[in-house]
C-alpha cells in the first residue's frame, strides 16, 4: 500500500511540474518586445490621386475566420482562403487610401500561418504600421476539444496606407484587473495604435483601437484613455479615432457615448434615423465599430457600412470619404476637460 501511495505521489508531482512547465512555455512570447511596434515599406507601389477627397476604412477582420470566430468548430484552410479572397476583391473595388484593421494575424496556427497584412498590402499599400497585441507560443483556446486550440498566435492591429507613414506609437491600455493570473497570462493586450500619416501638406493623426470586449468597467477606463489621446491631438492636427470599440450605442449606458458627445467631433455614418450596425455580419444588430473625427479640420463627404463584405469576418467594415477643411484652427482654442 505504501508503494502505491508513493507511486501516486510521484506521479502527481510529475504531472504538476509538467503542467507548470507547459503554462510558462505556452504563455511565453515568440518575439522580442521591440518587434511589437514596427513600420514597414512593402514592395507594392501605391497609386494616389491628387483629388481632394480621401478615403479610410476601419475593419475588424476577425483573422478572416468569418462567423466561426472563437467557436470550437473545424476551420479548414479553404475557409480562410475564401474569406481572404473575398476581402481582397471588395477592398480592390473600394480602393480606400487607408485601412485600419483589427484582429489581423501575422503568423498564427489558427489561420494557417498566413501573414494577412502582407496579402492585403499587395493591393497597393506601400506603407504599413503593425502593432502586435497577442503573442503566445500556445493558446489553449477554445478549451475543448483540444484539437481546436489556437496554438501559436501572433496577431494585432495594422494600418495600411497609400500615403507615407511618418511615425507610430503603440499604447497598451489598462487590463481587466478581475481576470485571474492564469487567464490574464494568455489574454491579449488592448491597444491604441497612434499613426501619423503625411497626406499632401497635411499630417493626419490616426488612432486605431480595439477595446475590451467582456468587462464593461475596464472598457470604460480604456475609453477615457482613448478620449485623452484624441484630445491630445485634435486641436493641432486633423485627427481620426476609429476601430472596434466593443460598445454598442444602442445600450443606454454605453461608454462610447463619452466620445460621441465631445465638442466639434463627428461620427461617420451615424444618423439616429438611419442606424447602421456592424456586428454581427450575418444579422447586424449592434454598432461596435466607429470612425470619429474633429470637424474643425475634417469634412465628412459620405460614409457607410459595407455590407457587401458579407461574412468574411463577424464584423462589417465602415468606410468614410473625407476632405480636409481649408481653414486650420490655431492652438488658441481651449481643450474640453478630459
């Protein structure tokens, strides 16, 4: 009997150390942290017109998993190829000058290690800004069955531009403090990607965000930080704040309203009489994605949700065409209280 207990004890200790070793290995990064914020110049030349009208798209592409995002279902390579081809086809038709993308994979097992940024850049986006927000050697999610685990994940947010990207900053937003440590070790960073883009004689400040999806209190704190970032630039530069805010305007206490009520700030395709929802793409009932801009510098020409992208992602993209206003305001105006 003593030998049996001794054997069980040794076995349990062995299993414990195996699990601990797996935890530290799986939750460790693949890349050095200095690779998390990179600018690039692709081999694909941009064709830009001298037209005064410019265009921008925000799109959470959901790593091109369509309506299977986060579900424990089989995701064949053909699904991702089909969705990539659909996105490339529609983006080519739209021919936007700037793309701001969220949930884009650079080298992940779940999407068959395709660098989705590089594939989309082939449309003629010469300049790229990449912010990595999820870098794990092995992500054990969805939990069951094990065969559906994401495995290696390198994912994040990208800005692709036909105009020169002058610089970029990666700002990690507050984490959800209620997450247990073992869960938090595998959780993604929520980011604000601040990119400066030279368009003719103007410098556009673009803030691309992907905010907390599951904890409303954390999302509200992130929203305040994002608001402060926007106010930092919006008096002195044409500024666009866009992305997946994970906050539905139709909810009474939605934190996105903190931004929508800012003075001199517009929201693209936001007419109360004509609600345009972006999630989910199969049957849109929520507005989670937004393009906000300072109206003193930017004039919205037109904007719309692009439902023709169908279910390439679980989100729908939002397009805005805009002009720069001739009159640029000085810094003598006061910033609203943050």
